[in-house]
């Protein structure tokens, strides 16, 4: 495990302490979890961008054209 020193505004540090206490975890656990969630989010976006870049527009349009042109069901229509 690696130790890391970070500088936080006092207000952010205080809010982290409050939220960690509310979740019954340590400040370290709270910050590690928050960093892991952010990392997963960024990695997911990278993956989706990579997959989108591999897509073929003509294939997308082919399958989109297979969708029947029917009115929206009750409750599915935008207002």
C-alpha cells in the first residue's frame, strides 16, 4: 500500500470527515473509495469511446432502419 499526502481545503476535509463518519468508515477508506469510483468512471468512458470509434456507421444505419416506424406507446411520448 502507498501513502499519499494531499492538500484539501478545510471545508472539503471537514465534509469528507462528516460523510465518512455517516458511512461508518475511516477518512482513508472514504477517499480510497471515492478515488476508485472516479477511476472506474474514467476507464468506462475510455472504453466506450474506444468501442464507439470501432463502430461502422453503415452498420448502425442498417439496424436503425430495421426499427418499425410506429407511434410511441402511451407514456413513452415526449411532452
